[in-house]
């Protein structure tokens, strides 16, 4: 079994036995057509691991705090779909140049208080970033939560994430690519 397969097995096991806040059941997985429609709407490909989560485990409804967002269509949980949230954030960022949203940074999980875990789909390592807009300054609102999506999932399955009571003092490094990744948006 590959490392990726092993991780997917661990995630599936935890997804079937726990429910994030607001979810009463694990939604059915999406079909490949839904992934194609999502990628078409986004204008970029999803990381392979993220695609497998949606295709094999469920359309959101598992993971830390409020769980993984639905991919394309909002479900009864009331959480916005990841694609809709990304497109809304990009549009909002075009209207408010003080708060641009970086291209390819897909919100995947809501933390509450307007905070999101986001995967950087344009970085080949697919780091997971924390967007914390309560900082009152976009330059100080982005942090590296995990160096890869796989690492982020492992912290959830292992119970070692920053959001766990025993780890809540863990400091995250700022995401230093924010200015670079939004330079074009700010210039237009």
C-alpha cells in the first residue's frame, strides 16, 4: 500500500466515525464529472489528493472543526461550497484591493470567524494555509498551517493539529508568498 493510499484509509476511517460541527452525516462522494465541473469553474486543477478525498470519502463533512467544505454544491450543513467560496473571495479581492485573494488558493475548510484552511493549488507541494482575516491587515492574515495537504490531513487523523487543546500555543509561520501571489491583482 502506498503512503497516499495509507493516508486515505486513515482519513476514511476517521471520517466514518466522527462528525465535524454542523454535519449530521457523511455526504456521498462526488463523481468525476463534478470534479471536472469544479476545475472548469476554478480554471485550474485540484491537487490529486484533494480530488481523491472528494471522489472516495465524501463531498465534505469530515476533517477538523467544521470539516471539509463541499466541493461544488452547498449541502444542508449550510457551509458554502469550496468553489463558490473561492470565486466569491476572488471577486471580493478585485473590488477591495486591500484584501486581494491569491490565485489558486482554494478554501477547503471553515474555522469560524471568517477563518479558512486553504490549499495552494499552484504550489506543487500543495501547502495548507490559514487565512485569518481578523488581523485587520491582509499582509498579516496568511499563515502556513501545514507544508503539504497530506501533512494537514495527518495532523487531523493523529490529533496533533494546532486547533487541539494540547497544541493551541503552536505558532504558525507567516505565508511569505502572499505579496508575490497578489501583486498582479493589486496592480490592476
